[in-house]
C-alpha cells in the first residue's frame, strides 16, 4: 500500500529565514512523481513543486526546492527567504494506482512570523 | 476559463437531509476527481471520471454517496441522509488525460457542515 507520512504537524519560521518540511513515503512503484501542494487558509490548493523520481537532480522553483532521497523514500521541501504569504498547510503527495489517483500526507501547518 | 469552479462554497444542513455539490472543471480537462478533506487532514480520494465514465470509487464512497458527470462536463456529488461524520471539505480537481504527473488543478472546495 502507498502511504505518505509528514511527521511535523506544525512548524513556524521567522520571516526571511529558511525552513524545511519533511515527508517520507512508501511505494512499490518504480517510476513516479512527487509533489508538494500548498493550501493557504480558506483558499484553494495549489501546486508548489514536483519531482520526477528517476531524476537525481533536485527540483527547484524560485524560493522552493526539494531534497529527494529515493533510497530513503524521503522528499523534503525547503523554503528559503520565507514570506508571510507562505503561511499555509503543506501537503506531500504522489500518484499511485498506476498513476490514476493521488495519495496525500496529513499535512504540515506552517506559520511565517513577522 | 477561470479554473475549476465549485458550488456552493459552504453548505450547512441538518442530519438526514440530502445535499448536492457541483463541480465545473477546466473545459479541456477530461478527467475529474472528487476528494474529501476533514479538518487538519490531507485530502482523501473518493472517485474519478474520465469524460462521463466513472472509473473508480473509493471504499470511502458509501452507498449514500453518488457522483455523476453527464456529458463529460460538470459533475455533481450527492450525499443522501447526511450524517455528522460527513462534515468535511469536498474538493474537486481536474486534469487532462495522461497528465497526472503534472498535478491537479483544484477547485476552492465546498465546505459541508452537518448539524
């Protein structure tokens, strides 16, 4: 069974500092993608960054980057120069069932403090 | 196209009543998904459509739940005889076929409160 674990229910970071959110997963599939989604308070969920499992190079999108360790099945999200607008729930997710659906982790609530 | 649209945004209903939610996906997206998200948790898969065909249903989708997507455009999710445990955010997402690896486009959700 595919599972996703996010061991940090809540985190906080000072504005302009760096924070890392952790995610571990379990899958029997070999080729897959991993995603981080952001859900701001009372707003819709949006895609932050994605990583292709067969690529060794870690994905980067502006201030967001990942540390992907395939052997350890670890997929952490690093947010640099944190901004107040980064305050949100963050979910780690990946497709399963031969790419038909997503399984999501329980989320990490990130608060960026002024 | 303004993205995935869900209506209503909020619904409060009494236990035992029926409710129906609507999702309008991005027009060129032929896959449509329904997820349920309870407070403080990640979304859980309910069902998905490829055009008008419902291809998979989760065990979470009890016989009180039914989803349709007539003509492969908008979709409705109906909950009959609502229970307090049905209180949750119901999320709709869409994407083109074969594009799951690019991620969903989500709607803003319908928040259901059963009192």
